[in-house]
C-alpha cells in the first residue's frame, strides 16, 4: 500500500503524486475559517479523484480553528467529500473499507490521529506541556502502523533556528515518551516547517511532512512511502 504524506499546506493546492492513501498532518488553512476549510476539503476531494487515492486521512493543526470551535460543522465538511477526519481516534484500513477502531491484522493498516501540540501563542489545539499533553498521548494505542500527529516529538525533526548547539527543540517531550511506548512503524507529523525530513530511530520511521518552508512558500515535495514489513 502506497502512502502520500503532507502537512502544513496552508491553502496551497500542491501537486500530489499518485498513491493508495493520502495522509494530511494538519494546518490545511491559515485561519481555519469556514470558507478556508470548505476550499481545502474541495481540493482534497479533487486530489482523491485525480490521484486515485482510496482514502484521505486528515487531522487538524493549530491553524485549523473550525475543528476546535465548531467541530461538528468542520467534520461534516470533510465527511461530505469522502474524507476521514481523526481527532484522538484510531481506524483500520482494510482494503476499500475503514473500520472505526484499531483492529490490526494481515493486509490491514492501523492508524491513529491527534491534533494537539505544546502551547504556543493563541492557536487551536494548544495544551500546556506536561500532564495535559501526557493525558492526550496516553490514548495512543500500541500495535499501530501509522501515528499521525500535528506536532513532532521532542528532539526529532523539531529544530527551530540555526542548526547547531543553539538550536531550540520545539517538539513535545510527552509525545516522545508515548511514541517510545507505543512503537508505531511510522510517525507522520508537521507543524515545525524547519524540521522537515525523515529519520529512523528505535524501529520507528519519523517523517516531518511540511510542504511550506519557514517563509510559507510551498517549495517542499510530498513524502511517499510504503509500510515497512
């Protein structure tokens, strides 16, 4: 099964390669307004049809306010266009079917998605570092093929500023601990534009799939991967 992963598209209708499943790790928009979410959902539906995606899996990011302020409406906009939204939820892809729970098995792909990140300014899905985030990440089950979060784990593709001793790590310490516990095969995220890249550590492949650079130019390509066996 071929996966295409993107994050932080911020209304840019980037060209996507063909694949079986599209994963979007949040920040579809700039301000998360109803018109922006509607436009982004229409773009994802068009890409699903044109690129042959069987499924499109989406989580929100800190810019996607409608999912926090009016979650029912935001989810409906995606559902009407055949898109799957996850918020502290797990699913299992079984061919053309999506099961609304984690049910690993031969030929199936178990995915869990969550939008939270450490508090920064006044954005959506912000929580203080520490216990509040730990409680969210404790919901992540073991046995996952793919973990989809908006923000990165601490010290993995999360660098802000000039690389070197002075670089700041913006990722979440509690998420890092949860990933080490749950051990997903692949962890896809975004949020930190400067951290874009791929890294493998302790049996998990980490992908920061940001499309935008730090200047909000969509200069980066989507990531394409197959699940490790």
